[in-house]
C-alpha cells in the first residue's frame, strides 16, 4: 500500500518536493502525494503540478494520510513547523529524487528532502528535516545537523560537520574536516577553509566572517 503524503507549504520549494514525490511514484515506489496545505489564502482552490490545495495547515487532521513533509525553504520556519507537528505525533516521510545518488551506508533522517542530482557518499549522517538541494554533494562521513540546508550546487568535502539549522549557500565549497556551527551561513560561492562559529555569516574566497546573526 502506498504511503499517502501531505506536503506542508505550497511555495517554490514545496513544488520541488511535490515533483520529487511524483517522480518516486512514477518509478514504482510506494508513495502517493495527496496535495498541499498552506496558510496563504491566495493559494486556496488551486492546483499545483496536478495536485490540489487541501486547505490550511490547521486542516491537517481532517485529511487522511500516513506521513507529511514540511516543504519550507527558510530553516528557522521549517524547524518551528516540524517541531510543532512532531509534538502532535505526525510521521515524516523522506523524499529522494530518482536521480540522486545515496550510498547504502548513509543514514537519512525523517523529513529530509534529497533533490535531483544530489550525492550523499558513504558514512554520511543526514539529520531530520534537512534539504540537500539540486546537484549538491555531501562527501564521506559528513554529519549534517537537523534543519540544515545545503543549497544547489554546493559541495562538502569529506568529514565535514554542519550544525543544526546551518545554511550552505549556492555554489559554496566547504573544505574537508571543517566544522560549520549551528545556524551559521556560508554565502553563495564562498570557499570555507576554516571552521565557522555558531551564528556566523561568512562570505568570499576564502570565506570570512562579516557578522553574527541576532537571535
């Protein structure tokens, strides 16, 4: 029996997630995307990628399903919603595009999305509610914390650690054995040669810390 999955959110990233689930279904995997829940009134009564809007997030309990995916690109917002729904004992699916390459020894946490062309190499541990975006690569024995986002075309060397909620920007490179602190940001195109502290925002080649995020 196919696992019925509701997508939480209906923006651009949510449509990417929906497409992944549809491609999984087309390949014969036991998954059935049901549609979207989103609190934006302008999106109600629409279809996206042939899937219906099912209402707002408060309607979740009214729609029969086996699992959900929180499909919101912003890490803090995605974490908040994930934790809220986890406390309600919701079950979280994972989405893995058929073109992604994931080593059998890698571990993937619940609610994680692995987009088209992404690579996850042996020994990697990917946390919960993570986004491994289009054509990103996570090399051997990486540890990616919950709610992190590895953006399109970014590359992590071997034995990299990425903390909870951290963001590795488009086209960024993290050198082997570097540590990225929780909620740190490596900007687009950055080359990270040194560890980044928690909450640091770093840009450039080599990446330099320009400020710290306020909590």
